[in-house]
């Protein structure tokens, strides 16, 4: 498999060359996903045990209800973990395809944003695993347990756990989203500070719409959203001052 050459900024190429490069980068991404999924499947028993840990000790006996369900459930967990491992390669291929359209000084800023986004994503997944999931599962798996014989199906549990971890990870990307809008001139810190109440209302709406129907999960997803939103405003203030994008106006009384 030929590794495509990354074009430099402003370098011209024909449509056929662009399509050939796109095909090559898609193939590289798919091969990376297959390799990482094969690796994670080899260790899928450890992944399953790791994902079971947030469950209360008396609820860690998961059920499967079909002959193919154990294999399909383990494969799904392996595929999602493999995607997470392959994500840097996939994102690099996407960026390498799009980078020629971006000026070189902007490419350096994008690289900084990518590193910052990766750190925030890892922090979000850790926050979801160690704090959100245990609290939510303790509430959900013992709710009305005097009325119901509560048994947990493996397929449903892993879908819920992975969705919550992914959602919290995406929530932690809020500063990147806000900084990008400010950098592009779509938003300014003056607008953000003047409309704080609206911003916090939107944060509450997003927390309600995230995976997790119970109030415990919603609260624990909304708390970092509010903190990250406020932090995003002040990070944007520093970026505006550093880049000279706008004269920072005083806070309106």
C-alpha cells in the first residue's frame, strides 16, 4: 500500500490526484482500525472487566439472552476500543488531506488545538469513568429494587456505559469549540460575557439532552459543562489579548 504524499500549502493537483490521495487515506484509516480492533479483541476480556468496574458489586452479573450475543457484545466493545486507539491515525489522515488548504502559520495553531483537544478528551473520559458512571449506576441499578427483579443485560449496559463516556468526552471539548468560534471571529468574549445567562441556560439544555435519563447523570454531566463554559470565556479573553483580535471591553454592570 502506497503512503500518499502530503501536499504543501498552495500546491496544485488534478482532481484525479486528489481522489487518489483520498482513497489512499481512507484505506490507511480502515487498515489502522482493523489492526487496532484485532489487538483490542485479543484483550477484550480485560476491557469487559474494566467497563464492569463502575457497576455496584452486587450488580456485576451481566446477562446475555441469545446464542450470538456474547460474541457480538464483546466484538462491539473491541470495535469501540479499537476506534479509540485508531483515532489519532484517522485524524492525522483527515488533517493531512485538508492541511494544504490552510496557511502554514494556521497549521501550527491547529496542531496546538489538536493537542489541547486530546488532553481534554482524555480528561473527559476519566471524569466519566471514575465519577459520572459510578454515581449514575449506583442510583439506577438500585432504583425501586423492592418492586423489580433488577438484572442487567450486557449489551444494554455496555451501550449505556460507552455512550456516557463518549458524551462526557465530547462535553470536555467545549473550550475548543468556543475558542475556535472566537478565533474565526464568529464570537467575541464581549458577547460571551454579556450573554452568560443564556450560555448557562444552553449548558443546562445540553446536559439534559446528553445520554443518561436519570437526574444523577444529568447533574454530573452538567457540572463540568458549566465550569468548562466559564473557563472557555477566560481562555478566549487570553487568546484575544495575545492575538490582538479585539479590544477587551469592561464587564457591563
